[in-house]
């Protein structure tokens, strides 16, 4: 179900109204249900922001402007911090930045396909959806951004061990989204049965918007949730306990939660601009790793600007600690996540060959003295 977007000027942040579908954008291969965003399936009004003008003597690249999309989430810390600290603008020189925020992956994919944005930070599921739906023609994943930040948190009065999850009500953010697939895969690994579409079975999977999950927990409608940060830490602040960190289920405790995507049309026309954005991303990630406390404060400042509400220390501190920024898109884990969706019956086997184009990223990494990263056999053809 396509989203409709309208632009209008006004104030510090001009608005983008993106009406997202109630379920993720569906690829034609889906088995009667979605495989979508990590974010809320309903978008609110969102705002493009023109970054501060670059110095007049700065070199201009092949595009006058680059339009960047991202979520007001901690898992998009690279975008939040890089924009605030000026890493992207420094690399882009006289090329101006306009930013647009989204609350749902499907809306961001719609914007990318419509040319309303050129580059975006987004979760693996909507990126896979967008690529598959277009037959591999609309986007490429060009870098990683974040790993981790997903936990199973539960009511400790009702659930004390992993086996106690059986028979309980566990929330995920959205039918077929990344965390929903992860929970269904974990349930299957325990030998339990759940109908993926209805959520009924040995565990009752309750699809609940992250915004209302804390209230659902407080009123007893759910017994726990498999959710990303900062929702997990918000639940802990309400008395929930972390029962399982999803990172412990993955090799080296790493799995992709946020990638960088680009319109193939923009990549072809303006590779120098894409390379500059990637250079800014790599420098931002290195700075975040070296300046964690300042980066956390920057991210919270940006969240306050975008959502009118900063995160309290008892939420942002544990949430920030569980997220790792990185340049590697962890392509093997994205491929595994897609296979988990296939196994759960949510997705027919997608054709992911060519999903990644890491050429420019690896060029930047080499310049910075860093090792190249792999597309796990899914690179540009």
C-alpha cells in the first residue's frame, strides 16, 4: 500500500507528511503478509532540514543538493551524530544537505523510489523489501551503520526463565518486521509452534506499535516484548527485566539493525556525492567510538529536536551501550534474517543477488587504513 508524501516549507524544519501503510510494503513474493520496517507502521509528519551552508570556497561535487533520510532512533546514531557534528557537510563541501525523518521503513522506501530522498539509513527488512519489489532496480545497500540493540524483555513475576515464555503473550513491533521474524525464528528453535500470520500458538505473538508497548506492558496486556532500543530500556524502566539479548544468538554477537541505502539512479549519476556521504559516515562512526559520551549527548539532542522529547538517563544509557556503530553491513546476517522469514512462512525465497554495492565504501575504508568489508556473495554484478 503506497504512502503519499507532501512537502511544504515552514520554520527550522520543513515538513514531509508521509502516510505509511498499516503493514510493510509487500514484495510480490510475500506469503500473504508483510516483511517490513523496524519502526512504527504509521508515519507522522516529518521534516526536511537544510544543513548549514558550506563555506563559499568549498568545492562543489556533481550534485547541488543531496537528500538524506533517517529515523529519529538511536539505531540511526550515525545519521544523528554525523549531521549534528558536521561530518557529512565537511565531506560534501558546497553540496547542500536536506534531511528528512521517517517513522517507518516503507515510507522511506517510497520516498527513495519517488526521488524525494537520495540516500537513507534504514533497517534490513525494508531494504530487502524495496530491492525485491523493484526486481533489483531501485536501491543498493552501500554500507552498514549499526548492530545490536534488540532484546527480549519480560515481566519477571511471570517469566523467570526462557522456558517460561511458552504460553505467554510477547509483543513485537510489527507483523513480519525484523524483530517479529527474530522472535518467530527463536520460538521455532525451541521446538514450539506459532502461526506466523495470526501469532497464535505455543507463544502468543502480539504485534504492537513501539509507542504503546510500554503502556501495554503496564496494563498487563503483554507479558514481555522482543523489541529494539530504546523501547527495551523503556520497558526495563517500568520494571521489566532483560531475559535475552539478541546479539547472543549471532556469531561474534553482531547482526545488522541499520544499513545505508542509495537510489541506484542517484548512485549512477553522482558517485562522488555518494562517496562523500560514505566518507562522512565512516568518520562519524570512528568519532562515535572515540567519543561515546559526547556522541550520546549529541544523539539525544537531535532526538529532542526531532521528537520534542529527550530520553531520560535511565533509558538512554543502557540503550546506547547495547548499540554498536559500524561500517560493515554484516551482509551474511541480513541474508540469514531473510532466510528466517522464509522459514517462518512470511516470505518466499527472495533473489538478493546484487543487493549490495560496497565498492565506494571499500575505497573509503582503504583510504582510512581500515580493512575491506564483504557483501557475502550478494555484491554488485
